[in-house]
C-alpha cells in the first residue's frame, strides 16, 4: 500500500526508512489503514520488531518514519544462497521472528502477512519483523468486509484463504506450519499444487 524510500534525517544525520502512501490510494479507507499501521507498530517495543519513529502528513501526503535496517530480507537471503539455508540458521532466524511476533500478539494485534520478504536480517545478524500494512487489532472490527481475503495467497493460512475469522493462530501458522519454515529449509512452496479460491 505504500512505497518505502531510504532517506536521511537532516537534524539527526542518520539514515531512516520513509514509507509514503501511494497517491492513487488516498481514499479514506487506505489512509485509515496506513495510519493504523503506524499506530499499531508504535505500540510495540521489541528488538525483533522494526521501530516506528514518527507519522505525519505534508501537503496531503501521508508518511511513516521508520528505523532503517541495513541488511537483507529473508527472501533475498534464500535467493542469494541459491538453495535452502542451513537448518540451524533457518531455525535461529525463525526463533527471533517468533519472539517479535509474540510481542505483536501481546499488544492484541494480528500481523496477517508474515512471509520471508517481511523478515529482515540486519548486517549485524539481528532479525526484525516488519511491514504491518495488514495489521489488525483482535478486539476491533476489521476494515475489510466479511469474507474479504487479504494477504499474500501463497503464504496464507487455510482460514485466511477462505475469508474466515482469524486470530493469532493464523500468524503462528505463517511462521511454522505454513510456508516460511519449509521454504527456508527446503525452498518448497506448500501451496504450489493447491487450487486457491478466485481472488
């Protein structure tokens, strides 16, 4: 829903990640979803979750100022590796990712889009969960209608594919029982042979 740029904070003289809402998605629902991402992520203080520094609007352009993580996401690492990661490395990454997810759930939030490209591994080997564009508060009504499917199909849990009610078990499925663990260890896509609903 947004485009992310590498920027420099002129007063602090440090690099930041700047997420900007795409202009053609400026209707009220997308703005609310964008602001919800910032508010939700700002509630989480955990070393395995990317930090939100600020959110604002300038000349009708909405933006989120985030911590810049110098490194690669898990999808890029697997691709660069040219094959499955060593199992110890994969499990270490996913353990830290699960720790970050526990902090998300502690705030009563659902991430709903955990996948290798949303897991950053910094040059210092620190693992951080990012991209809260589909985040939802478990206690609040969703911004999508009943039965509306949102997420990345190939990484969705079964109940997410059918538009059923979701809870934190959906996120847990993303990490272990779904595709992340299998792809990191074997580069195997669990839904490749399944027929998904018309999305």
